């Protein structure tokens, strides 16, 4: 286990965490206030919150500072690849249109959606399959896609470093060092406190998935708390949580033994006349498990971000309605509460990764246990 060396070290690290969180709160405030001014100059709290929570075609760092991402569209006239920056005007607003020289298609960007338009500005099609003859497929690299690659890069770096350490014998005959000393307690925790008790015999074959999903969610949750790197809110995207839950569902279904399926098709102790009623209930129970996994992770992560951003937005709401004096007073409470919520979100980041992994392990255990 990792231990702090003395009370002085604890105080120093706590102070650094608080300073980092205060900087994070003010970064959210400054950047999103500049980005969320409505056309009449007022502050639009809803737009600021949605801008941070939802996916986007750019990585936004600060006002006027961002990295446009590639837009990849497959249309009836061929493949179009161009930068999101083609839609950005001098005020850093997506008000422009883009005409492709290769396919002669013209595109517009409306509230996060790319549409194909005609010469007079009428909408011809939007992304989808078979909506109409002009429909196209959108394979664009969005902010969440970049976030997924960042998480995978971090995971590969950490795991390869640990693997090299074990290859050299470090951690077997001597104390683990570096990233190995940090991650080894978590790896052992997932093995001894999650996989073994929940799955039992044969837990080893599920360990790669359980470790992968735990660290993916945990790292993704932590990245979502760092707005000054673009607010990579990967685990706050329901599409990502749906895929993670789908993996759990597929693995559970594939590994389900005869006893598992017999308990669904022929529940023990149930009269034959009651089986037609029990079958829909059992099927709903099987399907609801991944749905619960998906919604729990998505809702908890998104709710935490919305709460923090809402209290941050109060500063600028009061500034616009009651003046600077009241806003300064509100800002003290908002910043303190936001720092508290960020501290709580650090715990939630770990807990949500743990809960998702634990429930997945329980579902695996139910699928492979011996039924008598």
C-alpha cells in the first residue's frame, strides 16, 4: 500500500489539490462565460453547461483557443474530409458554410449537427442511413473520440510499463517502483475483492476485461474533471457507456452455462402454467442489466458536471442581474462549493469505475456458477 511520509507531506499534497481545483473552477468560469454570451450580451447558463457536457467537433481550451477536429463524411458523391475550422468565422462561431471541391457538396453546421444544403441554403440531408437519397454517413473525429484515444494511450503506457517491470523481475523479488507501485494495489484489489468473490473458480479469464473496463472508466472520469484540456467528457456520453455495457452483456451471454439458461427458460419451482408469464419477466431482467449499467454511469458523471457548472454559472448570472458587488459575494460560496463538489467527484470517479466493474463481475459470476 502507498503511504504518505508524515503529516507535512499530507498537508502539502492537500494544498496542491485544493489549488488545482480552485484553478479548475476559475478556468471553467472564465472560458465558459466568454463562450456563452447570448446575442444580447447576457449570460446563457444552459448553453455554457451543454457546451461542456455534450460532444463537439473541436477541443476548446479557452476563448479563441481551440483545435478543430477532422470531419469525415461519406456521401452519395464520395468521401469528404475537411477540418471543422472551415465552419468557423472570425468571431470563432460556426456561422460559415463549406463547399467541397471534390464532391461539389455544400455543408452547414447547425447546433452540433452537419447538414448538406442546396445552393439557395435549403437543407438537403443530414447524417443518417437511408433518410433520403442525399443522406450521408458521419465518421468525424469528435472530442469524445479524441478522449477515447487519450485514455487508451494512457492505459497502454501504464500497462506496458508495468509489464516491463515484471519481465525484469521488479515487484517479484523487490519492492515495486514507479507506476507499478501506484497501480499494483488497484490490480490486486480488482482481483481479490471483485473478481474472486463475485465469479469464483475460473475468474482468471475475466480479469483482462475487468481490469480494462475499470481503468478505462476511472481514467475517463478523471479526464472529464480537467476542463483546461478541452473537457474530455468521455464517460458522460451515453454512447460510450452503452458500448461498455454491451461488452458486459455479450460476455455474460456467451459464457452463460446450462444452469444459467435453464433458470431463465425453466425457473425452478415455477408451475408450467406460469412459465408464459415468467418468460417475459426473465427476458426483461436479462436486458435490463446492461441498460442499468449504461444509465448509472452516464447519469452520475453527467449530473456531477452539471452541478459544478451550475454553481459556477451563478456568479455570472448574478453579475448580469444584480451587479458586481452581489456577484463577488456569490462567487465566494460558488467557488467553495465547486471545490467541494470537485473533491467529491474525485471520489465518484473511482466509485463509478468500481461499481461498473463489480456489477459486471457479479453478472459473470451468475452466468458461470454451478446451479443445483
